C-alpha cells in the first residue's frame, strides 16, 4: 500500500476519532441537560398544583369581596343620594337666605341701633330722676 494512502487512512481515522470524542462529550452534556430538565419539571409538577390551588382560592375570595362591596354600595346608594339631595337643598336655602338677608339686614340693624338709643335715653332719664 502506498504511503499516501496510509497517511490518508490515518488522517481519516484521527478525524473520525476526534468527531467520536466530540459526539460522546456532546451526548454526555445533552444527557446531563435532560436530567436537569427532568428534575426541574418534577419540581414544577410537585409545586405547581398547590400554587394553582392557592391562586384559585385567592381569586374566589377576591370575587366574594367584590360581591360584598357591590352589595354594600347598593345598600348605601340611597343614603348617598339623600346626602347629595340634602347638600343641594342646603345650598339652595343658603343662597336664598343670603339673598333675602341682604334686604332685611339694614332695617334690622337700624332698629337695633334705635332701640339701643332709646334704652340709653331711658337710663339717662331714670338716673337723673333718681339723683
């Protein structure tokens, strides 16, 4: 067999050996990755159902709380409407009283001033009669 053929055969053997070593390492790493993935999936499979159950329980409680809030809002809605109506009536009454009070305040103040002057005059007369 010629030397060049022998060298070519040895080169092919070395290349095949290198490829085989590479493939063995690759398969080893893939096997390790598969085991780690399987472990992770088992862990998720064990822990996920309780988490889902807990989330369902929380959502159920939240739905109940929302229903209670809606029921409470329905119960207090008439009271809120009464408070709004009372506020509007009070505001209207205040505006009307303020408008009408302006018409009457000056005569009332003048009457009080005149009454004060009359009482002062009577006191002076009573004190001068006593002396």
